């Protein structure tokens, strides 16, 4: 992947999208029944979805495309056509949208 990504900016963006896609697939395959572990996995996946959106957006702005190889086309399209997501804090998040749903961990 390093060699491929070193060839050009478009190739680097392609490799970045591939890495994020792999991360999403891996995290989904390792779902956990432990709430604290799943909370971390959910946040990691959210970050990877945002990164995938950013890489695909940059590719599109350069006239290039990305074809998913580890996610279904439907899952990929759902990710890249949805808006960027904000994360959730596990500690003391008092933003307006968090008052009624503080998440699994809320320490004061």
C-alpha cells in the first residue's frame, strides 16, 4: 500500500479510502457485547466513516472515483452520501443534543 500510495496524490487518496473501508469492515466484524468496548468500536467506526467520506470527496474533486472492495455497494453509498458525523464523549458532555441521551458512560 505504501508503494501504491506514493505514486501520486490520487493513488494516496485511493489507499486512504481503502484503509478506512477495511477499518469499517473489521470493526463491524468484531462487534462486542461489552458496552464499553462497543462504545469505543462505534466511535472508531464513526471516525473511519468520516475519513472515508473525506477521501472520496477529495477523489471526486480530482475527477477520480473509488470503488469499494470490502463493503457492499449499498453500505458504501449510504456512508459517502450521508453528512459528516460528530462524535460522542464518554465524560461530561453537556452539549445541547446530549442532555437527554448522555450515552453509556456519563461521569461528573
